[in-house]
C-alpha cells in the first residue's frame, strides 16, 4: 500500500461472534428475512410446478418450527416467521424492517 507499512502478527487472534450483526443465530430479524427471502428466491428462480412443490415442503416444515418455537417460548421468532411468510404473499420485499423492530 502506498505510503503505509504492513505488519504481520502471527500471534494475533480475532474473535467473531456468530451472527452478531443480525442479533444472533436465531434472532427474529434473521428468521423474518430468511423466511421471506427463501420464498422469494425460489419463486424467482423456479418453474411454477417446482415452486408449488417447494411451497408445500416449506410450509410443512414451518409447522415443525412453529411447534418448536411454542415449546421453547420463542414467540418473537414465531411472529417473525409468520410476518416473513405473510409479507412474501403481500409482495412486500426489500428492506422492510430494521433489527430494532424485533427487539
């Protein structure tokens, strides 16, 4: 780099908290966008019959997640998942929520 000296410290350690910027591994923020965007990407890149199959699979697997959230008392994650699915069907895409909306 022009005008700068680079140094290497082989003993340096960087600690990275998994999914810290999105509020955690299973944060409501992440659950919302993962649910909505998974549906969106499959619709965008699949044929109608393939998307119909995926939709049936996706909704069936969400039943298990729904029960799991209820059993673990994760109402915020459950609500975020339902909001993500509903927003997909409403055509609500793009940056619709900030992390603070789920706290």
